[in-house]
C-alpha cells in the first residue's frame, strides 16, 4: 500500500532515493515517502524556502536569506553546511553528498 500523497500545489520539487519534497508557494516544504533517517522531517520553522533538493537519505532547503537547512542522515557529513551558512544561491544533492 502506498502512502497518501499530500494534496497541495507545488512550486518546485525534488526527489531522493525513496522520498520526495515539494516546495509550496508559501515557502514551506512538504515531504513524504520513506523516512528511516528523518529525511521527511522538515525542521521548524518550515518557512522562507525558495528551493529544495534531496539525496538518498537526506534533504535540504535553500532559504530566501541565502542559508541552507539540511536534515536526515549525516553518515558522510552531507548535512554539515560550511561556515558561514550564508550567501548561497543554489543547492543540489546526490546519493551521499550535498552541493551548496
């Protein structure tokens, strides 16, 4: 049985190995799918996002202020945002890595 999908209209989206992210027009993120490493547990406050990306077991969001928020598995340091966490204009993720 597949989990129910959120009923929202999304502005942008991203997909990991077994989970998905949707960026809503209000700047919040909806996440669904396999959540064994917390990759669907969007941290609070869930506001101000302008982009999303997903790796296999982690997720990330770019905020309007240029900061990056990352959550989920950090087995290989993929959730460790370099300092200073500011001035980012794009974000991407792959299997076990993030590009900020």
